[in-house]
């Protein structure tokens, strides 16, 4: 048993505090927009120049001139705004983003993040990920716990080129919610049906429990 992609996104959304300005990375983090609690004000930011982004629209309401940084159709909430790409990055670099939720290839137990290239024929440039890693007040990660080959993504040290050092505060995977402590990952929540032994066997660093 493990959480589905939507369940992971819903858990991550429920952890966002009232009034936070939040950037959602491309891929799995984009799903978080669909699960923001309706009684909570969270302002979503997209680096292509949107503030006040809403959830994904229905297929009938899609407008390809209203898209997020991942080129996916989105909605705009009342009071939302559009602005220049450069202004968007000024917000990020100026420390005005409270939380950034990113995807990951690897996360180390000291908070190091690798999410922009796997080397070789991988993505050739870091894009906005490094700005977000350096500028956001809190960086959180959503990722599958293992690679397609079954190898751990949560490790003692990252082996791929790092996006940022000592930045990840929380990790949401299909098996658990954890936080890097420096020398291990602290378990905050375990997916239903997943045992601690199972989690530990697919984690490349020590797992601490309360």
C-alpha cells in the first residue's frame, strides 16, 4: 500500500499555513493547487508571472493563454494578477515566497536537493529551480520514494548535481512524510499499510521515529 499522487498532493496542501505565498514546481507539485483547503487563504505564485493562481480547470474551461510554468492550463482566483517574468523572479530572489514545493531526483538527509539533471542526456539547464531553492523561505519536496528501477531517492548524500544545499525542510513521498535532520530522516507520517521496516529498506539513510 502507498499514497496515490493525489493523496500526496492533498497531504502537502493541508500542511500549508493560512496566508502563505507558495510556488509550485513543475510536475507532481502542480497537483497541490487542486487540494488547497477551501477555508484557507493560500496565494499561489507561478514564475511565468501569475499571483493568485487557482486549481486546474475542467477540460471545457481550459484556456491555453492562461497556463502555469509547466505549460498546464490553470485558473485565476479573484484578485489574481499577471506580471512580467522578470518581476516574478524578483519576488523569488527578494525572499517574498514563503514556501516552494519542488520535485526531486534525490534528497539528502542534510537537506541537499538534486532536481535539475540526471547527467548525460538529462535536462541541460537548471531553469528557475535554483532561484526557488535559494530564494524561498521554506523548500518542501514531493517525489516518489524510489526511482523506476527501485533505488532510493532519499539518501545520505546526493550523487547528482545539487540544486541547493541544506534547504529541504520536508519531504512527501508515496510511502511517508519525513523531514531531514542532518544525519537522518525523521518520520512524521507513514502511509497506510506501509511498515517501518519497508520504509527503511527503501530509504538510503537512517529513519528516526518519534
